[in-house]
């Protein structure tokens, strides 16, 4: 494909002409075809677009055919000239007499088409009239046909302008950015460019400004931010308004090496306050940047990588973040895992295992913690440390927890059928405890599977959420059902005994990070002994997690722990293997 043809097809794509003509916004073009049919007194009028291989017949009167191979179209000849093309009798023209439009149901004997020309002179198609009888055409009629073609192009160009300018800022938008990137790829010139996504201010600050000062102030903020960026970047990059207070910077050619330095040197300009309604506002800034090659693959992936970079800047509360492939792979994997979970809930990839607990007083096992495991069909075993934190940040936490509860109660019923009734600890998140019907669901499961509530212990990680009156009431309601409550991972993060007087817990589980080196670290020993002593005074049952040696088990037993769990006693096992520990 030669350069001129490449540029012509790119012009067609930039106008989005195929999409516009398939949409309701093109109703005005329908009127133009009817007008042409009446004015020229012909049964057929249509708009034809030509891509690389096909002719697409869009708005039409009297035409049933919707597409043809390009080589079988009149319009393939029309777009080769800037003037209208007239075929007075197709039967007399060896180029066209065997075309399906001539020999088929349309039976075209007369054709006239005017090229649809862009401002750069590229013909993307033609505006055509046709008849089933031979005709002649005057110079005035030819000129009128060309004017109608120009009207079609004005409509398409106006629609493109409307679609590619943000209505608030008046700046080029994301569609225009996509066009610019497409053009870079189509030019076939190997270049390096940089793309930056920039939030100024971030979404939370923008929301606060809109709430405090009103929608007009928000619009003024967007416009002023855009103008500032254009002033700062006019020598270095083109600025686009993506959405809200998000903008994009596309570096100019041959400026990538210097671009990072330029941006870093503009901190004072970014920090300068913007005046909105005479109020000076200091705007927080997050930005993600990626350098890319202007080949097709590099251009297609640049926006996604810039978005990944800005997400990284936001998550790490940094002003600037440069795209990192390893971090991007992590984010993409996380997205895939979350996206796969709804299907997994109805497959066989999730399973429960049970980690036995050893009662130190009797040296027997009569309880376990139910743990979720995931063997992905393609990725293999997924660590709970990877997927559970992801789930807990999303609405998936409810269906996943429901799956765990349902599976655990079903297993407990199976054990009960053979005379075994161990106590099972089930993990729930703070988000689960905020669900309005969690207690009702737990009570219903007990009734449906004939499980005594005393066999259930609900484990929840201690934290700031415990200050929530709603969560505290839920915990009290769970205790009222007859279930026990364990504070998991105790001794990390927020740990504060002052709130224990409000939380109806029965058990404190010492986090494995405290237990792991307790045999060798005097400071850890003092902390663990103090927590155990205080918890015992408050009548809590004490469980030590992560016990991996006989020495550590002996120490925590001497200090007053009631139970231990960890690899020294038992790893998590399948349901049928757990029976051996009960026996």
C-alpha cells in the first residue's frame, strides 16, 4: 500500500465516518440523499465509503445492496479524481458493464458520483446518484452534485469536531488523542514519544471543590488547569483533556530524552495556586508516564501503560510514577484474578482446608480453622496472601465469604453424620460485618445444616473498624446466636486493649509475627508474655499462631496459652485428613 493510500484510509478512520454513518446522529445525511433523488429525478442516491478492500453503501435511497468488493464499485474510480465522475450508460463502458450493480437487481445504467474530499484532499468515498436508464448530465448538475458531496463532508467534519472537543475545557479530548496516536503508527516513522496521564487535582479534591464552591467553580477549575498545562507544555507536548480533572501530555518528536527533566523542573509551576472565584487553591498532582515506540504495538499499549503508571503513583501517594513493567504485570494479574472469581465460584477451583489446633491442657485436637485455597485452571495454585486482600477490597468479598460459609457448614454436617462435631473457626472481613443480614445468614446456615452455633467461631482481624457502632452491634448479635468470636492477628497494627471492653470477643489469637522469633528475642518474649497475662486477666482464651518448633510451643504453654496452631503440630489438611487428628 502506497503512502497516499495509507493517508487516505487514515483520514477515513480519523473522521470516524463509518461509525457516524451507522449512528442516529447521521439522520441529516438521510435527508441529503432524499433531496438529491428529488432534485435529479433519479430512483437511487447513496453515500459510499471506500476502505482498503470494500465499498460500504451507507445512507441511501432506492439501494438495497449494503457493501461490495472495492474492485466492483464505481466509487473506486470516483475517488481517484477531484471532479465528479459521470457514466451516461454503463452498458457501453467496458469497465463497468459486468459489475453486480449493473447486472444485478439494481440494474444501474446511469451513475454519477462526486468524491467526498477531506480538507487535506483525501477522497474517503463519494456521494452518488444512479438510474436504471441512460442519462446525460449538465455542468450545472455536476456542480450541484459536488456541492451536495461538500455538504456531506461538512456534516462529517462537524460531527468529528464535536466528538473530539471537550465541552467544558474546549480542549482536544481522548478521541483526538487516539487519532494522534493512530497517525503516529500509520506514518511508519520509528520515533520515541512519551505519554503522561496527569490528575490535577485528584478526584477526591475535585469532588470537595465542586461540593464546596459549586459546579461553576468546578468548570472554572478544569478550564484554568487546562490553560495552565497548555502554557507550560506548548514547547514540549500537546495537551489533551481526558475526563474530569485528568489530562494527557503527548511529547513532541525528538523531545523524549529531555522530557523527564523538563517535567521534573516544573514543580514550582505545578505547585503555584490556581485562583478559582478569587480563592487560591493548591492542587495536588498525580502523574504517570510511559515512553513508547511509535509502531502499532507501542501506540496501542501506550494509554493503558500510562494509566497503570498513574494508578501506581496514586497507590503509593507519589507525584510522579514512570511505567514499570513488573508493577504493571502485578496489576494485570490482580485484575485477571478478580475477573475470574465469579466463574470460579461455580467451578471446582476453590476448596477448603482445615488447620488443626492443639489444646495444650489436654494435648488433644477438637477444633480447626477453615482456610480457603484456590488452584487456578491456568495459573496453578494462587496464594491466599495474594488473592484474599484483593477480594476484601471489592464487592466480591460477599459471594466469596458466602461460598466459604456454605462449604464449611456442608462439611460439618458430613462430619456430624459420622459422629464428629469439631469446633470450626471461620474468617470474615470487616466488610462482611457491615452487611445488614450477616447474622441472619449465619443463623439460617445453622438451622439448615443442623449445626450448633457453639461449634462455630467467627474470626475477624482487629482494627480501626472496631470503633464502628454498626460492626460492634453485629459482633454482639453473633455472640447472642451462641457463636464465639476470635480476634485474629492480635499484636499487630492497631492493637489496643482499650477497645476490648467493647468487643464481645472470646478468644485472642497472637499473630505469628510475634511468635516466630519468640524463642530468641527477649523483646518479643516480654511483649508476648504481657499480652497473654493481660488477656488471661480479662478471661480471654489465648491461641498462638505460627508455632513451628517444640521449643516455641513449650514457651507459650508455660506462659499460659490455651491452644496452638502451626506447622509443628499440623499443616492445613483436606477434610478427610482432618479426621485423623480428631481420632
